[in-house]
C-alpha cells in the first residue's frame, strides 16, 4: 500500500554523530546502525480509532531516529506494517455494524494524514497484512520445513521449543527479565491463548488461524484462513529488510509477546545474518502515554486523537512539540497543560526566527548563542538515546535569549518582548530554523 507524502529535510553543515539507543534486551546503549545502510522496522497500527497520542509519540520517536541517521550520512531503509486484519479490528467492525475492510481503509488513511501533518518521514515499505499474505505463506513454509509448526483443530501453531534462543529479548537474564509465569500472563492479556487445551506449550503462538464462519479468509498451504500477528511482522521485516537488520521498534507493550515471538520466528526461518544475528540487532521501545489517569488505549476508549485536535484547529507542530517534550522511553500523561505549553513554545520559537528591525541585528548577534552551538547540542542530544527534551531545551535557550535581547534592544517597545511575534531575528536564525526542521521535524 502507499505511504504518505514525504517532506523535504533541509541540509545542515557537516554530519551528526552515530546514534546510540537503549537496547531492551541488554538494558545498555548500543550503536543503532551497524554500517552505512541503517535499517528500521517499526510495528504499525491495527487500523481502528487511529491515531491516538500513544501512536503519535511512538512514530515521532522513530522519526527522530531516521532524521538523526540521515544527518549522520546513512542510507536509510525503513519498513512499517499495518495489521489490517486481526481480531480487534473485526470485533470493532462487528460492534459498529461496519464492513471490516472499509474500517481498515478509512483508519489507515486517517493515520497517513496524521503522520504527514506531524511531518514524520514515510517508510520506504508500508505493507498491509492482507497484501503480505503470499509472502507470509512462503515464510511459514520455511518454518514448516524446519519442523517448527504443528496443527491443532485446523489452526497452526509455532512450537517455541524449536528456537533455542527463545526469551533472548524478554526472558530471564535479559533487562526485562520476565519469568515463564509472567510471560504466560502477558500472553493472555495481549492476544495469546495460553489456556487452549491441546497446545504443546502454553506460550506457543498462532501462525495460521483456520477459517471461521463470518470471518475473512485466504488460501494458504494450510487451507483457508488468516495469518497470526507475530508471523506477520517477522515475514514482512525479513522480506523487506533482510534476515538481519538494525532496529526493531515499538511500544513497551510489544516487548512480550509480539517482539519476542517475531524474533523467534525469524531465528528459526532465516539463516543467521551478518555477525551471526537473525532479525534485529537492537530492540527499541517507547513508553506509554496516559490520559485521565490510565494508559491511553482503544479498549478503554480514553483516546486523544491527532485528527480531532487538527480538526479543532490545533497546529500539528504544537502537537509534535508536546510529544518531543518527553523522552521516548518515558511514561507520561497527556493533559491540556501539556498542549498549552507546547503552543507557547512554538510561539516563542517562531517569534525568535522571525526577522524584525534590521538595526537590532548586531545586538542580537552579540547576545545570543551561536547557531552552530545549537546545532552541535541538538545533534549530541539526539545521538544520546534520542534525547528530544535535551534537544528542545537547546533551542529553547537560544529562542529565549533572542527574545530577551530583542526586548532589551527595543527598550520594551510593543511587539518585541519575550513571547511576541515581532522580535528581531539574529543573522544565524536561518540555521536554527533548519536545525529545528531537519532534526526535530518542526517547521517554523
């Protein structure tokens, strides 16, 4: 399927440093890209009620990674899926008396519009589960050839015992350190069926769901049905990025079972890639966004939607700045105050780069930090585990100094004080504007 339209990324002088990301498996920082080609797979939406602030925060975080990689001189390969057939989508369609495919198309299109408005760079490969069914079928054939699948009442399961490294991301000995009992509980909460009688192991995940009355289905080597969730991402990621790639990204709620299971499928189906790794070298996970005291989620219905804010007239750049005010790994809560502060920040930044009286230029140049120093700090902060709040603070300091100097130079004249829209801009404001655009994705 088509992604959204890309935005031009302004050129900056020099190159940024290599990005280091917190790797969920080890709990340590790791260089995000192993070579000149930097590759990212981000798990995509299940398209109903998109795009809430949890989605927006997650995909904006990975957008920062893409921008930092481009700034460091990498060739970037980015793939993202859309789970456009799955139980939650079908359940929502049935609840609302709507055709499931029309629901998926509408919400996917809404997601595209939101991502474009937020100026997130599009993936090179934006792949729906439905269009990927032929390649998922080929992938499952490889799992079957390795004796990793078994049938239960027409459904097909992956046996986790086929992967000797199962738990490498989230099991005992990793930074997550989930026990088998904890994994079983999480599996039940997050779409698994550990209590189903007849399974060889409670944690074995579904690979192919046999056709049920009233459900969509497609032909496969296992008969009519539809794919499981985890195998979808394993097949798409390895098809478009290769058996070994740099970063697998998603929210912390995907650590187990989704990312653990996808990686396990890939380790069994694919020969090890460069350096002996199969699937991702680094696993990056974003925190959860809450609203009204609970994690923002479709099941609870406590959603703040990007599309609704946009329809109400909120500047998408203010939404983006609200997201960037929080580190991607942090859990935080969306409030009206969070948005109001972002709107004030956007106003200050735009005022600081807006040309004013030419006579103030020399005063501003002497009183404000050099744009080159701002660029260096923003690059340094993003390279350190995508520290967006630190990068935002660097531009804050510059903008506040500009507005303060503009107010002083005008002796407190109207329209020139801090927070106004008419202050004089220093000669290097154009570079700061490009820094905000190229690295933070904020158009001023």
